[in-house]
C-alpha cells in the first residue's frame, strides 16, 4: 500500500471524506466475502495471503488497484485493529426511494439512531428477516461508517438505506395509505398486534425515543410488554423482537 492509498484510506474513516469521494471502506474476511458476492463497485483492494481463498482472476481483473500488503499496514490504515486479511475501497451505492406501489409490505425507519453498533446490528437483523429498505433520519449515524459496516456482518451489501427527511417522507407514505407504526412504551401489546397490508415500523433513538415530529405522523403505537425490572431495551434488541413478532403474523 503506497503513501497515496494510505492517505486515501485513512481519510475515509471520516464522514466528510466519505461524502466528498462517494467511497467507503470494507474490512475483514467475512465482510469482504459478502462484498465480493454483491454488485458493489470495488475501486481498490489491499490484502494478505489469508484472503487468497476469496480471490480469483475475474475478481482481481475487475478492480483497478490490487496490492498485497501486511497486517500491520491494514491496521494502520483502517478501523479494525484485528484485521489481518484485507481492506477494500468501495463506491457508496445510491438507491431510489420506492414509490408507494414499490414499497415492500414491511419496512423499517430509524429516527436519530446514533450508535454505530446499534445501527449495524439493526441492518443485520433486517437482513435476517428479509427487510430490504430502511429509512434513516438525517440525524442517524452514517450507515457506511467503518464501525457500522463491520457490525453488519455483510448486511451492508444487501440492505437499501435511504437517508431522508423522515417526518416528510412518512407523511407522504401515510397519505398514500401506508400504516406508520411507532415503538413506544405506551403502545399496544406487540403480541396482540396485526399490521396493515403495508406498513413502516419506526424505531426511535437510544436515549430519547421517537421525536415529536415523527410522533405526529404515526398511525398507531406498539410496545414490547415488560415482565421484569429492566428500565428499557437496547434499540437493536427491540427491533429484533418486533420484527420477529411482525413476521409471525
């Protein structure tokens, strides 16, 4: 890895540079394996011999810069301190907002979820339950930050994330007949809830829940009943429980 690429990859640790260049980094064997299976455009790949099982002639020929390097340089120029396999510079995908007709029966919307680990886990949960579209408020953490990508375990390559004005978008979908559901302590018991044919589930921030602006758009609210003494649930865990119950219906 030469000085130019070292500088470029380190710069992509910053949100500003990712936005300016329309690129992000993917690190580690599992995420690179999922990346290579996806249609995402890889601009550069830096790897050690441990990545060799994933490499083939067609893949290498499709990437502009391919360079064997050392685990030390991977750690110096990326985010993962345990990375001894590879690092790729990838073009950030853009997705068209689905029309009301194109909207899947069940989608997720995240309002001000700022913790990268939580967002990455939610993407992974969505991938497990076959949810393809997630709408993110502009206050959410960057879905292509290194920490988010690392925690998705490959889901970043399959989930369509849309960064939007969330109250405005939900208002439009609601006016078109889409049910907007909010996770709230005062909501209906999720175990007794049956969603409409098409619905969007809104999960709020880790500390403040759903914002007042989004609250005003909700069609209904649901909650996970509490049987113990815990004050609250982690937003990613709550998302998984809700998705499981919705998918059972």
